[in-house]
C-alpha cells in the first residue's frame, strides 16, 4: 500500500447523544479534557479501575478527529480518520471486531498518473519502497535529520512518491519532517471499517460520563489537586488528563496556572500540526474506469500531488486527499476551491464527462477547526523525542494524552487510544 491515509465507509453510524450515559460525579477522581479517542480510552481505563472520571468535550459530540456522518451522501462518510493502519499490530482492530464492525481489506489496485497520463506503476512502487529504506538509513545513521536529507526527487515520479510520504501522509513537507519520528511509526496493512471510523469510536465511547458542549479555558494546577475553569463553571479533582490536540495547546486556547514549563512548551512547538483534508465527490453514474477501492496516486499538470480512494464499496464515489503546503493553501481558499480542484484533478485523468456527473460534494477543513487547528502532529527534524516530553506528567496531577504524545502510533487513532490508556495508568498510580 502506497499511503497510510484514505477513506471509505458503509452502514449506519451510531449517534452518541442517543445512548444512555451515566450521571456526572460531583467529586470526580480525574477530569479528562477532550472526548476524542484519547479521552475516551482514558475514561474507560479510569472507570475499569473503579475510579470516577468526568470527561468534558467542547463539541456537541464525542470522537474528535474521528467523525462519520451519513446525511451528506446517504451513506457513511468519514471526515477524519478512516483507516486502521499497521493492522497486524494495531490494538484497535480486535476492539472493532469485538464491537461487530465489519472491516474491508486493504485496496490492492494502485493507479499512478503524471499530468493526466498513466505512469510506470512498478517503478513507482520501487521508488516508494526504496524511499522507506533511505529514510530508515538516514534515521539510523544521521539521527534526527529531516526526511529531505534522504529524499531528493530527480523526476516527477519520485516527486509524486515522496509527496505520499510527506504532505499526503505526515501532512508536512519533507524538510519539515523528522526521519527518526517517521521511522518509529508502526507500518503495515490497512483495513477500513465499513460503518466508518467515527462510528467505531462513538460506539467504543458510548455510556461514558461526558459533558458535551463544555469548553476548558484554564487549568490551575498550583495544587493541591487541580481546578479546571470551563464554559459551564469550575470543576475540581485530584488529577486532570489533557487530551486536546497539540494545535490547541500551541494556540494557547487553554491557559495553565502556573504556566507550562519551558520543556513542555518546547515539546509543543516541536510537534506542529500538519495539514491533511479529504474532498469527497459523488457521481450519478460510473465515470471512473477503475476497480473499486483503487488507490490513485497522481501529480496534476500544475504539479500538485494527490492521493485518492476511488469507488470504495462499489460506490460511484471518490475521496481526493490533499496535504502539506499545497493542501494548506487550498484549504485557505475555502470548500468550493477545494472541490473545484479535486474535480479538475480527476477530469485530467478520467475526462470531462466526470464533471457533469458530480451530484454531491464535501470538503473537510481541519485547519480552520479551532478545536483541532490542523490534521495531526508531525515532529520537526530534531524533535522526535519531544513526544515523550509532551507525554510527561507534571506534579503528579497534570497528565497528557492524545496522538501527539505517542511515539509509535503518533498521528493515528491507535496512538490516541494507547496514550489515553497510558495517562490513565499514570493518574491512577497517584490517586490514593
Ligand atoms: C483528515 C484526517 C484523516 C486521518 N486519517 C487517519 C486514518 O486513516 N487512520 C488513523 O489512525 N488516523 C487518522 N487520522 C488521525 C486521527 O484522527 C487522530 O490521530 C486521532 O483521532 C486523535 O485523537 P485524539 O483523542 O488524540 O484527539 P482528538 O480526536 O482531536 O480529541 C481531542 C478532543 O478535544 C476537544 N477539545 C479541544 N479543545 C477543547 C477544550 N478547550 N475544551 C474541551 N474540549 C476540547 C476536541 O473537540 C476533541 O474532541 C486522521 C486525521 C485527520 C484530520
């Protein structure tokens, strides 16, 4: 598989609000800020240990960067995460199966196009595999260097393959990406939950004590215990687990008293949010002459790299993914510009008939979402170890989770889950 990110989905998403939730404790043991997968995993672990968590979530739903909805296209559509990655080791795969989520296999067909013309897919795959080996060597020999030290494109096919590693996977350009961080990540096969990743996370997080629509503004950890000022009043507990995206921390949207120490602030600055968005197009009839689940890797005539998932689940549907500098600039132009770009990119390859057949569109804009401020974290060169620094607890009462804090599964739902479990264990260890 040539990139770790894509999407498709089927069947119905379960609505978080529709499920019964326990009442909220007046005196919780742990306050958890953010009900994405990290907060959900932390809350479950705290409850399993017989302790009482309270989850607060600024959105009107749980799931954070996983979100499946069916109203746009009439079938489940993921706005955020969609794939289970490195499925041979991914701890979420058995959990999803246990909740009866049907998982579709890794797409086997890869199409490669340069400037609207088919390119040599075998050479492309060799370039990609070789690139991974070169990053591995650079990380082992050179340490925490930029991926661009190992990869300098000599032609369009190399540019395209390298873009699938930088902008279209990590969400940043190669010179902004730590080779060591890239190399530490688990890699392997892919699986798509047919009902959607967001639906899986909603289902996994059902029945937790969560306050939706409540935003944390300030965390006072001067002690004893912690108090969290929110849009719905102040909560107090012996410990707090902060799971908001690193983009939210970097923007200073939550203030800390006393302020976070310099090494924590340095870690936040070393793990900026990359840009990655999905532009979805539905067609009224078959206009793309590819097999279902084809992974399209293409460089447009203008030189912009895209990844697209074509005809998932036999639907006349395409998800065009954009990322890195190009994706960020495109997102800033707004949803219509994103949709026009995606249609033009596919028209170059599959012809003008495709434009006339479009009968539904959607574009995500995770960079404009103030509760995320980007897609996921990417360690800058020289900053791979900042994930551990971000994860480190403070004063036995302030704990950190979220994908950015996980060295092995960063930028993925599995990293959110693993980190939530870790932070819950840390907090439980100090509760008496
Ligand atoms: C477009 C896209 C595609 C992706 N594709 C994949 C994929 O295919 N596979 C994969 O494994 N991963 C993928 N990811 C990454 C994955 O979605 C994330 O790594 C994971 O969901 C992060 O979970 P989290 O709990 O760490 O953070 P989040 O899910 O962001 O949860 C944090 C929560 O905190 C809340 N919050 C923020 N500020 C406050 C506040 N002040 N007060 C209260 N609450 C607040 C937010 O609303 C949010 O719900 C993708 C992400 C994006 C954006």
